[in-house]
C-alpha cells in the first residue's frame, strides 16, 4: 500500500472571482520515498501541501495516508491522526524558544505520554544522527539557523510518523547550512525509511530527492527521477524549471 495516495485532487477557491488552485492532481508515494514538489509561484504547491496536511479541504478528489482517507475523518480523529502520523517542517523552523533543543525534539512524544526514559533514548539517538547532540541543553534561540532546522527535523521524525511534510525547509538558510540540512535530511530518510514530501523553490534542495514532481497552473506537469548522480539531477531540475517558466527562480544564486 502506498504511504500517500493523491487521486484526482482539485481545489477551487470560491469568491467573486473563483481560483482553480489544483486541477486533477494524482500521484503516489511509497514508503521511504523522498519527493520534492516544484512549480512557479501560484502554481498550487502550498494548496497541495495544506490539503495533504488536512489544513485545507479539497473541492473534489481524494487523499489517503496509509490507506486512510483524511478528509472523511471527524475533526478529533483528524487531529489525532495529524499528531501521530504526520511530521511537519517549516521554513521558519517553528521551535519553542522557551524550551531547550532536547525539549523541542521530544515534544511530539510528550504530547503522547511516552515514558521519559524512552524519550531520552530516542532523542539522543536521532540527535546523534543529525550531529546536534552536544546542543541538547541549549535553548532554541542560542543555536544557528541550520541547527534549528536540524532540531525541527528531529522533532518531525521522533514519533516515526507515516509521512513528513516539509514546506521550504531551506528557505531561511544560507547555502552552507542548506546543504548541511539537506544532507542530514537525506541521511535520515535512508536510515529511518522516512517518507518525505517537500515543497521547495531551491533546486539544490530538490536535488537530494528521489523524485521531483513539477506542477503548473494547478496541474501535474512532469516528474523526474534522480538516479545515482545528484549533480546531473540538479542540472535536469534547472532545465525543467526553465521550461516551466515563471519568474520566481533566482538562477543567479544557484549553488552546488
Ligand atoms: P504556490 O504555493 O505554488 O505559490 P498556492 O497554492 O499558494 O501556490 O496558490 C495557488 C492559487 O490559489 C493562486 O492563484 C493563489 O492566488 C490561490 N489561492 C491560494 N490560497 C487562496 C485562498 N485562501 N483564497 C483564494 N485563493 C487562494
């Protein structure tokens, strides 16, 4: 069974002038897959992410995670499902400044009443893999942007959710930190068999994915697979972006 199944998904924002944000989008993700979504500004990426996250309702079509249809659940069921089966990573990290790195990481387990010893074991293990173990007792505001995002990645994964949703995770980082974060991310993807869906504008970040889906005007446009060479994949992504058009890619800041 696929982890994520999106089928004929459409979203229309009704108003004086209605906007078709998504139109018949379908794709699947298998366990352990790392998928990027790219497209020009206004192409429907955020809408897609929000509908998958059950933050927004689709107009028609279906989203299933582990075979369960989110939009058919009651609000309480959906809230519990989100907390247990989804992990979120945001552009602005969304850590709690009044908590330490360790406390931020274990937050999803705290909410679920996991025993302290198990929380410690899991947080130590994941922080070790991300190279942030020595920062555990610091407060979130005392570490760098890259370290904050690694903390957010640990937090999104610690409860072993079915699916991790990342929204522009490198959008607020310099090139060096971006690369470190993406390397950590792809290492954890392999180690933990984490299934990751990432919206990004950043072609370098996207080059760490197994597959990149391109959308345009709310429709599926194309998808490309990485294969073994990340540099070659990066070039294919750049080529696809220039084919796609749109003015939001600042190709002058490209970094490999
Ligand atoms: P992207 O993330 O690719 O920039 P969005 O998903 O944010 O694209 O937007 C897709 C389209 O839907 C755009 O035309 C946008 O203006 C419109 N849209 C997004 N959110 C809303 C909303 N809450 N109400 C009305 N229109 C919206």
